[in-house]
C-alpha cells in the first residue's frame, strides 16, 4: 500500500511542477499529458514488436523486409526524461 501512496505522491508533485512551470491553464493539460502517455505506449509496443521480430528471425533478413525500418541511434529512456527534469 505504501508503494501506491508513494506513486500517488510523485504523480501529484509532477502535476504541481507542470502547473507551476508552464503557462498552461488547467483546461489545457489534457493534450500534453495524453501525448506523453501515447508516446510511452507506442514505445512499449515498438520495443515488444522489435523483440519478437528479432526472436523470429535469427537469420539475415531478406532484401526488402526491413526497407522501411530505420534504427534509432539511441533509444529514449526514462533517464533522458529525468535529466531534463520531467
């Protein structure tokens, strides 16, 4: 139960920081927050699909299979957000 209280406290602190350090009104918080939630979800799905593809294809990919895939130079992690104070 303590863990839930700690998470709740951290979320409220983050919301207070967002309100204090941005020019957003209360009615304008939905878009940035939902955008961040969507990006986190998309990153989770991408990572999961990437692992499954690597597991399924141990051999060299056929020509044309990975044409539209451009690997990132560096994967965005929670440390990147912490470094920026988000």
